[in-house]
C-alpha cells in the first residue's frame, strides 16, 4: 500500500494493553466500578425478545401490575448481564476465560429508568494448579440501584494470565 497524506501510519497507534493480570488482585481489594447504567424499557424489550424470553412479567405492564408490581420489572438476566458488563474493564478485560458465576442472589426487582452501579471485592487469588503462568481470581460483585439499595450480588471467577505472559 502506498502511504498518502490521508493514510494513517499505523505505527503511530501503539497497542495499549488493557485489562488486568493475575498479580493485580489481592484478597480483600475493593473495586468501585467507575460508571453505572440506567436500564430502559427499550433495553428490556430488545434483550427479552432477542433471547425469546417471552415472560409476560417483563413485557406486559398490566400482567405485572396484576401480580403486585408497580410496572413491568426489568428482566433479571438483563440486569445480571449489565452488572457483569460494568465490571469487565476493571476485572477481566484482558480476555482471560470466564469460569462462571456462583451464588447469584437477586435482592429486589428493578424497573425501567433505574440505574445500577457496582462494586467488587477480591475474595481469592491463587495460582492455577493446571495452567502454569495463570491464576484464578474470585470476586464478589454487588450491584446497587440509584437509592443505594442492593439489587443483586454474585461470586464470579476468571482465569487470568500472569504479568509475565501478558
């Protein structure tokens, strides 16, 4: 390719290492994730229908009101996915394999227009017994609404490369 005045020189755009490596995490360390997310009706409808999760509780306000809700609550799986997404930049953006979620507890329903924010604490950080150069980090993440009420909490694990392998 011939370089012109309008062709960018890709060497001027260094690759930036993002995310974390195993040694970054110490048991007890707390991460207050830097931004929250207001979840809208549109988010809820798109998520629920894209996944063919047709429960009228999350898509029919009259049905939800008939079952004691003030409106159709947000699909809890949307809330969980949003909360996990809010933690990725600080905890697992380096692309280490996601090993799962444990003990996920939904404390209360939230509704369109509510905003969630998250905090995570490192519960455990240990070298992998089967993958040299990697470690397993376990976090407990708690999500709060705009009134600082706990919405949900869960424990999750990721396999992360050591600093040496990054």
